[in-house]
C-alpha cells in the first residue's frame, strides 16, 4: 500500500503527527503576534476549530505560542479558522458584559472559489479543478495583487492556496487590519466587476470612460486570453458554447456573426471575427462588448461577504483540507505561473516522507537526544516537501518585520525633531 | 502631505443680540457652534417637533424614491417649505424672515442632538437623516457660493499641483465622467486617503493610487459630507457623556424623551397574527415576483444561499409565519436536498431563531423593503435573491412574464418601466395585470405591502391593516401624507439595516 496517497479516513491518525512534528508554530506565531507591538494582539485573537464529526468550536484563544501549540496538539483540529482580534480574550466572551465584547481588527481578506466560475469553464464543475481552469486563479491573483498594491497601497499581501479549489488573500498592513466594515466593503465593491446572479446573462457592463482598474486588469487578461480561453477552454468551439458568447454581444451584429462562426474553423478565428464585427459599430453601445466578454470569462469573482465583516472567519494557512488532505500553503507570487495545486503536499505524503528519513536517522541519532523541541520541529518540516512553502511564508514575515522597523525608526526620528 | 485643512476656532462669533448679524450667511449650516441664546420652552418644543417631522420625511422620501432623483428633490423641497425650513432670499439679503428660519434650523438641530445622542441606534438614525438633508441642501447652493461656504466653515481642501496632474492625466480622465483634456486643465483635484471618499470608491468613480483618492472638484460634496459625518458623530458622542446633566433638568427631561418616538427594541412581530388560514400554496399567489423566484428556487434546489434565506425568511415572517412554522418549513425543504436533519439543526436553525430575535442580540428583525432589496447586496453567482425587475436580464424577465401568461402589451409596458429604472412601478404594473385592476391604488415600496394588498383584493378586504404592521418602515401610506405624529411607534429603517448587517455576518459564516 502506498502510504503517501491520501485517504480521508486516515486523517485522525495523521493529524497528531502533523501538529507534533510539522506544523510551523514558530512562524505562525511570529505572524499573528505582529512583533508584539500591540499588547494582547495575539491573546485576543479568535481561532475556531473544526473537530471530528464536524464539531465546530468557536472563540478559542491562546495567551502565547506554547499555549496554542499545546492546545492544538491536544485537540488535533481537522480544520483551523482565524477570526478577528477582539476587545477581550475570546475564550472569555461569555463572561464579559454583553455588548462590550467586540471585534476590533482583522486582516483584510479575500476568498476566490472556483465554483463561482462554473458558468464560464468547460473543463470541470463545482468542487473539481484541473490545470486548465487553474489559470483563472492565476489571473485572479495577478489582477487583485496589482490593485491592492497600486491602487490601495497595501504592501503585505499573503496569498494562500485553500487546499482544494480556490485561493485566499490576507492583507496584513496595519492600515488594512484597522479598516471598518464599511471601508472593507467599499474596497471589495471597488474590486468587483462581474455582477449578477443566476438570473443575469450579461454580468459585465462597462461605462465610458473605462476606469483605470478595468484597463489595467484587461491588460493582464489579454496576456492569458488566447492561451487560456480560446485554446484551453475553447469557448467558441461549437454552436452551444458560442451561443453563450453571442448572447453577450449587441443584437445588431448577432446574426451576421452566427453565419460567420459557422464558416470559421477555430475559436481563435471566431474571436477575431467577433472583434472585427464590433469594431466599426455605429451604435456606441456595444463597442466594448469584446472587453466585457473577456472580463465576464476571466475577471476574478470575489465572495464579497467574506471580505466585508471584521469578524468573519477564514480558513487558516497551514490548515489541512480534510477532503483532499492538502495543506493550505502560501503561494509565492513571484513564481505564480509555476504554482501547481496538484503538487502541494498532502498530509499523508509528508508523514511518509518523515518516516523515510527517520528510519535512516534513528540508527545514528542517539547523540542528539535531549534536543529542544522547537529545534527538532524546524528540522522536521525541512525534511518534507512543506519546506519551500514555509520559506515563502518566512520571506513574507521578514518583509513585515522590515517595514515595522522602518516605521519605528521614522517615529523615533520624528520625536527627536520636536 | 498634500492634503491639509486649517482649523481655527471662531471664538468671536456669538449668536446673541444683534439679529441682523452675519451669523447665518448661507442657506445651509455645518452646525459647528451651539446656540447660546435663551429660548422659551414653547419655542423649544415647536422647533424640535418640526425638525423631527422634517427628518422623518427625509427618511421616508429616501425609502420611496431614488435619492437625488427629480421626484425625491421635489418632494423634499416642498416639505422644507411646508415646515418653514427654507425660504428664498432675494438678492442675498438676510432679512428678519430669513434670519428666523435659519435660526430655527440651527437651534432645532441642536435640540435633536440632545434627544438623539443617547444610544448607538438613535445616533445612527439621526446622522443618516441629517446627512441626507445636508447633501440635498448643498446641491442647491449656487456654484459661486461653494468656496465661500467652505471658507466660512474652515473647510479647506488643498488641490494637487499642476505637475502631479499632468503626470496622472490619463488615469484622472479615465476615472472622471465627461472630462475632456481641455476641461482637465481647469479642474482641480484633491488628494485624500481613500477612506474619506468611500461613496466614490465603491462605484469606482474616482482614481485611486497608493491608497489615495483623487477627487475632482465636482465631487467635493463627498469630502464635505464625510467631514460632516465625522464631526457630527464625534459631537454626539460628547453630548451623550454630558447627558446626565441635561436629563436632571426637570423641564427638559419629559420633552426630550417625548422626542424619541422610536421604540428601538420592541418592534414588529410582537403583534404578529397567525399565518393565513389558507394553505401556504394558496397565499403564495399573492407573492411578488421576487419572492416567487426565491420560492421556486428553494423548491427546486432545496437550498438557498444566505442572501436568499434572509430576504425570503423575513418576508415569510412578515406575513405571519411563526418561529416554529419557519423552522419546520425550512427544515422540510433543506432536508429534501443535501442537508440532513442533524446538519440543519446545527447550521441553519440558529440563524432562523436569530431572525426571530431568539438568539444573539435578540433583536426582532424586520422584512426588507423594495429599496433595500433593489439597492443593497445585489445577487451574485448562485444567488436568487434581489428584485427581478432590477436584477434579471430583460430577456429572462420577458420569458418569465410570458410563462406567467402576462399579455404582450403588458410585458412591453413593464419592460419600458424597467428600462426607465422604475422598478417598483414595473412591479406595480405587474400587480395590476395579474390582479385585473386598472389602478392598484397604492404606491408600492415593500414586498409585504404587495402581499397585503393582494390579499385584500383576493379575500375581499378583511383584516388587512394589521398585516401591514411588520414592515421595515411603515410606508403603507403615500409619503406625502406621512406627517408622523410623535407618539406613533414606527421602526427606523437605517437602524434596522445596520443591525441586519450584523445578522448577515453571522449568517454568512455558514
Ligand atoms: S419591486 Fe419590490 S416587491 Fe416587487 S419584485 Fe421588486 S423587490 Fe419585490
Ligand atoms: Zn478544469
């Protein structure tokens, strides 16, 4: 039997090992403690655990790293969610005067889920993903990451694979963590371009002039469109799928295009014809149709409710996905094109990697007995395929540290001047 | 930083004596300094009551009409005139009449501050109405007066330099409607943190760079309103602290509490009467299209996402579904689908009980009005909530109406109204067509009102008045008639919607 193939039933056996030897507690605490600048920032943070049989426990909180570590090793959660920093310790939320227990800060978060693209991908549906449609996530990250940085000025954006079919973004700048609910929803709405539910066919309507956000996003989509949509998804392959696209162009050109499309040979060819037929359009309406189609098929689709609430919970990085066994790992945006969701280690894979090395080492290891725990864990994850992802995470943390130091310097400098 | 504002206190200005002084040079005020003169109790009372009437009208119009639309403006203007909060000042001369009106504006605002500073809910309501009122008046201010007004109130926004403007030329033009290169030169832009201009950020009507928004001069009202809100909410928080002093004043105390007609905690649902005796399917004939759509999708998928659960669940509550019935109803549907009974109890029953005020903050939630459905939380992927007249593709809407056997002339009339963005009128037309009446005789602004009116027709008009109780804000009468007696206890829209958001947060976690 191949131990490295993940079986959901084996999760209870694997979790203790994962939390004892692999979970990067040190880095995790370093992140959420934010340099210890604000007292109680970590102790007042809500965690929630999903345990065996879908038992869901909210309002967990921990005074420090070792308490977090001990508790996680005791409870062995199937899934970990992170919530807000509250006015009081969340574990005491029942004992504080009602009304005074309030969510105060949280990272600004985004959740993009492949199921929301079901009407525009042909390869898979609902929870399934493949390398073809994964491009949608690549595009989403490119577009949002640019906007969060260039438009909103956020420096610290942690992108994380959700473990199954989507990605999350944690914006960790101090100013982002302090945003109010109204401000969060304004940011999310600004970034939302594809609108409408199951009763809407045309989900993107551009107005003139086209806002810089859209222009810049279109530039990004253009880089992927032919390869992804025309060749990969083949969105104009046959009548059934081109009818869907044609329902998005102005009626005036629809019939001509229908005839044209039958003559043409490939999606690429048909797309060219579509663009040409929209070019000289007399009616100003519809001049943007090609752009609107590109956006409807490729622009990131956000779950706005996740971003809005200060107290909304989101699955934590390095949590395991109980269905796939994959770890929620940070994504290195500089190497985004080479990120492969199917290469992300599963818990069973790592545990067997651990086994392999430890049997070899055990023979010669006696000398190292009595080594402190932390050190051993550092080494442990380094011997598995989790290592590069922890490295990405560390680089993110280093940057956070740097700007914190920079700010402190600035502040003390200013003080001196006065 | 490029953005700065100077603040000096105008200690020299006092509002006593000299009636002809230049205290009120403008038709609107920023209310920075409280009045210091003595006023009689009778005057105190009339001022307060009249301003409260005004603010309630502001709220009502905002629910019934699109803010800033022609109808909205006309209604508000006539209301201001009726309650004597405005009068035309010919050639800028401030005569006694104008002075009295502006003084009343000033004093009455401060009286209501006292009455409305006491709780978070009251403050929120007051701020919202005052902001809408301010915005309306600001838009009436002649262009050449704007700068003067800003200077008078120490509101100065520093524009970006010509160089910076040149550098950003393209982006600025692409984010500002109707701005040509030529006009760009004369147009000033103000650079502020994006948090100060959320109303422009949300619909992408402003250029953003590195966390700053570049506000064109024509949108300066957004910045001013933001300032207005910030200052007012700070001031209210301060007044709340000094309240014990005011409250101990025996003369003021009864007056002030009288001015708080809104009973903020108890509301709808308490007087709920039992569900219609007829079967559920029968009364669903009286459902407006939005609810029909939700009902259908629930029956088909045995599931609704949280936006749908809220909109439909509260509607059902409004027509009389009790908590027990609601739990039963939802459970029956959901367990036909992917959810087993245990999961239902664990995941969904909490939020239903929450809707009925049995969990969390124990607030009884009110059904959504059309305005709320049309304007907030639009449906996205996988959602069936919203207003079909607003959120469906015209083509799909047409098909749907055809399937309901609406005549083609009727369909065209409806689609024309939709095209003109008159969604509620379209819905009203649909009501008329499906109930075979020429004129429905009411102005629609609430799905529960639709239901009640339909039942009235179908069952011959018995017992409908009570049905209207559970509405977001009692909008059953045409707004012009709402002269709100102070003791009536209606609900407050803005408060309700704020609390709603809290509930939505809880729901969306599932
Ligand atoms: S107008 Fe109101 S009642 Fe009619 S469908 Fe829309 S939201 Fe529902
Ligand atoms: Zn796929």
